[in-house]
C-alpha cells in the first residue's frame, strides 16, 4: 500500500513541479526535469540495478518498464527461466532512455520485454507521437547494442477512471489507443496487443484485473504471463 501512496504522490507532484520548472525556462524532459525523478527513487533504483547486474547471468530475459513492470513478480511467474525485472515506478520513455546501460546492455539479454509510456501522459504531457518515437528509439538502441536481441513490445495497457480517478490521473484510453496503433507498426520487434486482452467491452481496464484502474493485480499478471510465456 505504501508503494502506491508514493506513486500517487508522484502523479500529483511531478506535473506541478514540472510546470514551475517550465516557467523558469526548464524544458520538459531535460536533465533538470529528471532530477525530480531522482527525488522519488529513480537514482537509487538505477544504482541498485548496477550492483545487481554484477551477479546476473547473461542471455536472460529482461522486463523493462515502469511500476506495472516493477510490481510484476517475474521470478515467480517465470520459474525456471533466467529472468530479470528492471522496472522503476513512475518511469517514462525518457527516463528509460537514460538508463539503458544498467537496464539492458550490462545484462547482455537474449530477450527484452518492454512496457512503457503510460506515465508520459500523466507526468510529461507527452503526445502519442512522442511516446511512439521514444519507444522506437529504445528499440534502435537495443538493436545497435546487439542486433540478435529479441524485443517484445507490449501495447500500453488500458486504464479505468471509474475505479480510482486520482491514480489514473490524466491518462486516458484514447491517447493510449492512438499510441498503440503506432507501436504495432514498429519494425524488428514482436508487438503484443495486451490492451485487448485486458480491456472490457467498453475498452477500459477490466475491474477484475486491477484495484486502482492503472496497476494490475495477480489475476491481471496471469493474463500477461500466459501471453508472454508463449513467446519465450
């Protein structure tokens, strides 16, 4: 519960701080803006990853993303496989681009599974086009580091404002669906439409898969696991 309180605080405070910084001439997405992320644990997580990487076995499967990935107990769901979780709560596509070394390169993975972008809409006021472009950049960097790496791009998951409007914030399914329509056209990756698998007849995140309209519960993660396991 404490972890989700932190995320809620992040959702509320970062846009406010960003607006203040912007008025002072700080461009959104700049290094100065990401100092705000450091205050909420971004830097400490990156340092932890750097230390943990020294004990990792190359050739594994890496899950990269934000809190939805961070909360995903991949070691339990993918028992017997060489899997690593490199999710950071509150992260965005721009944040992930800044930590590719410790989250991907250092681990020399066989496969990378990426879920990122929902926080861009809540924290950075990013457009779908910018999110898709950043994810394409992430793909390019992974391939440039090792072109044999298999990349699985998950569609951004749906949200459900009716469950918890405060947690969902400015995210909305129209922006998410527009982004996903671009993600599915990306080259040299396996695109997985998780949006459809997780949504109800109205296109919202199914209530049985989430307690706050944004993050998944274990029933939701089971759906994700059943899909991803077939691709590994």
